[in-house]
């Protein structure tokens, strides 16, 4: 997915193109968080808005009810004006997305650039039968290199006298069924279906893990305050007045994280989420991901009486359980990632992480790089913003390792096939102090981490100089 940005906070202009792994780095206060949040907005909203704007014409459903067959020509549906209107709606939703009332995002623009959507529309193939009732089956069919979609309805119910099929299908129901079929089986083929399952982990995750119950409690008190104001003899406060006094307005990514952590206490819901995402299906790749995850966390997360619990495995074999609120900052920082991997991960999804290195020792930052590569090899599209040269350089190591002709060398490096990634699968971007997004050069040795290298070289040069001064007695 290629996304263009304009006037997003400190970001003036630029674009990114997502890949299996997309790395965004830059100095502090240049807008990396704005970029990750806006990317999440584009990914999570674009497909939904696109679907809302395309509806099967009523004439098609009428023909289906009357004749049992109908054809929908999509030649003039996927136009530039449609894509433009979708992008405009995504852009106009940014103030609400960021919960901004200051006008900061009034001139912000996001544009998803999809140069090949028309080609994918023409080249797509669909042939699916769906049972919509006990007797009625709907078929959607589109052949390759064709711009027409054919719908057919059949019925197993027969007329007692003539023996011909009886199709008890109302036009309103037919319209609903056709739109569902079109959206689910056709649009999923031509849109980036990974965007249907976008998951973001914000840099505020440590605080969210700690204060989620207090946040929920405060929001619950709003209703109490409003009802008390209404029932008492005091001046009646409006709901907006109470909201402005008592509630912090969080951007959608932060709300997303709060909701995920709240849901973790609902075991029935989490099992349903696992099943819906196909996480229960075991695989060697998934086992590799879990192994790295557990080496990172050093324990397991669970819930008891609505409270998150962290259980650590000690070196002597004992297990110690404690409320997550009393565990280390790194355990809180990894909580959402653990939830994602165990419950939400699917082989066609986006995972966006703000500062994956948060609260991690350098050794664990390298493990984090391993986890990200293994996730990408499970079909998860990774987008990270980072200040960690350890993560970037370890990803680069795995790019170089993928090119080794003698695969036996991988063992001595501690790598296996699941740990490798090709340079063509990794994109890098940086944001300059001028607010411009720039693509970072990459080659067979990986992403050019010049931003980190310059700082490291500077501090090492100073250390060498100081060592010389001390040796010379200066």
C-alpha cells in the first residue's frame, strides 16, 4: 500500500510504501507518531469507506428476482473520482480520529495511491456459491479479463404443479445479499485485504496497561454525574459540560489499545477472537513466533477477577505470579504484543508498533528484531517507528544472511529459515527536521541506518580522542 501525507502535524509532505517490514526512523519531535497513527487511519479506514461507496444498483437485484440471473458491468465503477472521494473522506475524518478540536488537522490530507486497482479488477476471478436460506443458493461469478460480474439464484424448492423451481426472494433481500457477496468475495480480491485486520500498538502502552481500569472507572462516573445532575435540584449540566470536565479525549489508536486490554479480561470473547482469526491453527512458523515471544517476555500473561496477571518462570523452576501493575516496565510494554500474537495474529494483517524497543535491554531489542522478522514470514505486514539501531541492524543482518550460498553457516549464526528476510521485502523511511518524508536507500546489506551511524561514530570519535588525551596526560 502506498500512502501520501500532507500537513499531518509536523509532517509537511511525503509518502511511504508499505512492505513486509517497513521501518520509519528519525530524530525526536519530527512526527513519527503522527505518521504511524495516520498510517493506521489510512489502512483501517480506506477499505471500509471504499465499500460504503460502492453499492450494487437496484436494477441488478430486480433482474435477479425476475429472471434468476443478473449482470453487473463494473467498467466505470473503479474510477479515479471514486478513489479521490474515498481519500477525501479519510482525510476529513482525521480531526475526529485524533480527537482534535484545535484545527490542527483541518488541512491534513491522506491519499492512498493504488495504480494497479483497475488491473486487479480486470484480472480477478471469483466463483462462489452461498446458501442464503434453506432452499436458495446465490452464485457470484467473474471470469479473468472480463469486467462483468454475473449473479445467479437457484432454488431447491419446486412448484407442486409445474415442477419448476420456486424462488421466494424479495427484492430488498436480494439487494442485501448481492452487496454482501460483492463486498466479501470480490472487493476483498481487489483491495488490500490485509488492511481489514490492522492492529496498532502505541508508545502509550505502558501507561494504558497500568491505568486502563481507572480510565474505564472515570468514564463510568460520567454517567453517574450526569444522572445526579439531572435528579438533583442543582443546575442541570449538559453532557458535553461533564465530558469536558472529566474525560480526557484519546486518539483512536490509544482507544484501540484501551479496548484490547479491557477485552483481555473476557475469556469467552478472547477465545472467539482466536477462532475468528484462525490463531488456533498450529504451524511450525507460529511455533517459532511463540518461542521468540516467550523468550522476550520471560513469562505468561493471564487474568484473574478482571485484573491482568504476569507469571514469571524463575531459573530454579519456580513460578511467581503478580499483578501486571507490580511487574516491570518491559512486561507492561510487551503486554499488547503478547495479546496480538496469541489472539489476533493472522497471516494477512498489518501490525503497527510505535517504538518496539520501549523499555527493552539491547539484548531483547535484538530478540524483538527476530520476532518482527518471524512475524513477517507468517504473513504479517510490519510497520515500526524506532530509535533502535539494534533492531535496524539485526534486521539488516538477517537480510545479509538470506543471501548466503552456504546455508550451513546459518546454524553458527543462530539463524534458521524463519529468521531470514530479503532486501526487497524491507522498506525504510525517515522524517527530516524540515518535515519531509524521505525513502532510505537499501541494498543487499540492508537499510542504510545513517541516522544511528552518525551518532555512534560521533560518540566513538569523542571517546577515542579523550582516551588519547588521557594517555598523553593532557
